[in-house]
C-alpha cells in the first residue's frame, strides 16, 4: 500500500489501522497529532480508521524541552 507521510511516499504492508501505523513508526501515541487527508483525527478513533491506498498523512511528534533562559528574558522585559 502506498501512503504519503509528511510529504514522503512510503510503501507499507496493509491492511493497517492508523493506531498500528503510529506504533509501527515507533512513536508514542500520547505525543502525536495526526491529520489524515487534511482532517485532524482524534486519538480515540485511531484503532477504527483503516488506511487506504494513496492516503495522505501529516504526523506531528511533540518533543519536550526548552530553556529557562527565555523565561528569564521575558521577565526582564526582553
């Protein structure tokens, strides 16, 4: 099955649910947002949605981190 993930064409074995794809990609589901064919998909439906040939996905993986220096700069009026 051909899918487009973040603009890249990928060939995957199907059938495959959206939840299975996220797991297969090694991503933590609680840190991911998914858009399927230009519509955001609520995490509660990932197990029910089966991907089809040519589907287009945008997957955003949230990453924690940052610096406290920004907070210090903002409080100093920068």
